[in-house]
C-alpha cells in the first residue's frame, strides 16, 4: 500500500510518516516531493495531508482517497486541481473535542465570574465586589452541532447553563426543535435550518461558532445576525474567521450592542499586525490554538479509516462536496 503525506510543516509531515508507517505495517509511506517519494515504486493510492500545495493532485494522479489531517476542508475544496470524484475524508475529533470543550468552558466561566472586571480592578488596586452573574443569564448558543459542537454544548449543559444549538439539519432526522424537556436532546434545545436561525440568536447570550466554513456560512454573522443577539451578548469564534464580517463585529462592539468577543480564528492567519482586532478593548484573541489536532489520536483514526477504505467498509467523516463539509 502506497501512501503520500503532505503538510506545510516538514517536522509534522515526518511525524505523520513515521507514526502511520508504524500503524500500517507493510505500507510504504513517503512525504510528497522528497527523494524517497521520487525514488520510484508504484504511485500513491492514498494521500494524508493538510493544505496540499498547488500541483499536488497533478503529481499524484493514482490517488483513490484523500484523508484530511484536520476537520476543516474549505481550502481543499477550493483547489482547482482537486479531482472531481476523489473521495475525501475529514478528521473527526482527533483529540480536538476535549480541548475545544475546555477552551469554550473557560471563556464562559470567565464571564460568569466576571474575571475581566476583577483583573482590571487588581491592576488598579481597586477593591469592589460585584453581584455574581447567574448561570441563567448566560444562555449559551452553539452554532454547529457536529462532532465538536455537540461536546461543547453537552459540557456546558452539564455545568448547568441553559444551552441551545443550531444545526443545518436535525441530526435525528425530525423536523422540529428538540426541547429541553425532550430526553433526545439531553436538555439542549436544538434549532434547525435558516427558518429557526433568528429565534436561536434571540435567545443566545453567549454565541459559540463551531460550524464549518461553507458558501452558506461565509459572512453569515454580519450586521443582521449581530443585531438579533440580545444586547450585551458575547461571541466566541473557534470555527473559521470568515464566518463573521469583521467590520460588522467591530461596529457591534463599538456601539455596545455586543459586550465582547473571544476570537481564535481569523480571515487571514496570522492576523495582520495592523488589524484592529489586536487592540480592541472588548476582544480577547488567541492564535488559532483552541484545539490543535493531537497527532497520536489523529494518526490512529486515519490509519483506521485507510484500513476500512481499503477493505471496502464504510468510512466515517466522508466529505459531502455539495454541502461543503
Ligand atoms: C481544523 C483546524 O480544521 O485545526 O482541524 O482548524
């Protein structure tokens, strides 16, 4: 079995090559464009990678499947050389879930405990007590109820926050809202489709974006969506920067309609040094670190997917190109 690895960072590519070769005994695993890859032998049947460079799919014309090293496939789908019928598989969790849960829970707890206020007070040697914020005043809304969104929603629900999620479709197949009283929803209200988007926003004090970037979600969070959130809402974006309209977010923060935002992802990464997000007092910002993939977990998952694919068994995480994820 021939497998080619492609990743912009050489050390990561080497780690994947060695770990995958250990798990798939007998497989020949090489890194794209290295001497060993050019040494000959049968062409690669499977590719495992992240952001393949231009020309990659031209160099590897015998591929039968591409296994993405991350959850997001929007860049891959924009590659004009991507063969139309090549099956694509994305990583499902891969060690990201628990990190995403911790990142989002941490941000919600900061709001609940008014951490920003007390940090500012400490800096000014200022002793003032504020009334605690009730959990009920932090109604969480998770936009995107996939592998990661579900874990984040469940964790916050278990901590006692009122939680709703919005998904493109109802994962259980039904049309409506899974209400808090419905055991199928685990106490999470599920809103579906564009028709329930406004109602979802209207009941959300902490909006967590965890949906893929697709033509349907690009810039979805702009002037209209922010206006529908209750005054004083907080935004947490751990999905993709292009889900939000940067100018609309700045305007909503400046006029105080949104109280603040925690941003881990941006339209352009690294975020340019002159971008106003860096210095905005109502923005907390991290450099796309909310949930890095854990190589050991991800390699185990991809090795399993490759084995299943090679054996003709069903493989999870297949990308639906029409849907965009
Ligand atoms: C991913 C990411 O898509 O790390 O997996 O952003």
